[in-house]
C-alpha cells in the first residue's frame, strides 16, 4: 500500500526533527495532501495508527489539509486550477499544462511537547 511507505517517510522525518529540536512527543500533525496526489485520506488515517505505533507520534492526532492543484499552461503561460492530471487550461483550453502544486504530500503543522 502506497500510504504505508508515505507514512514511514513521515515517521522518519518526525524522528529526525525530534532529535534536532529536542521534543519527545508529537501531539498533533497536519498533513497537506495535493489534490492530484492519489493519496486517500481514509487509507492514510487507517495506516497512521499502525505505522506510528511505538513511535513518538503514537498518540498524535492526525489532520488533513487538501491542497488545490494548479498548473502552468504551456499555451498562455497562466496558472490554472486542475481537477484532474490531464485537465486542459481553463483560460485558453490548451491541452498541455505543467503541474505546479497538487502532487505532493507534506507535513505542514506540528504540535509537539
Ligand atoms: Zn492557457
């Protein structure tokens, strides 16, 4: 499952942060998820408890924030909102749009102690 390896990365990032910044426990974590990233929040929430077990984030509350996907049109050069990976430009209808945001998953907020 794709979500498991994503969360294992998150756990490694948290462990590294904890060493650098001297915290022992993650109380809350917000994951920002790109609208085109194909990550299912339900699957993530389900996998989260298993992956974080016995780690510093074992009891962390998990929140999600969906990031709207945007791309840069190769026709008119404007930014356009994308609902799907192969959406055409909303301004000029050009079929080729480079994704700028919306594929990523990252930690945006942490509450630690
Ligand atoms: Zn365009």
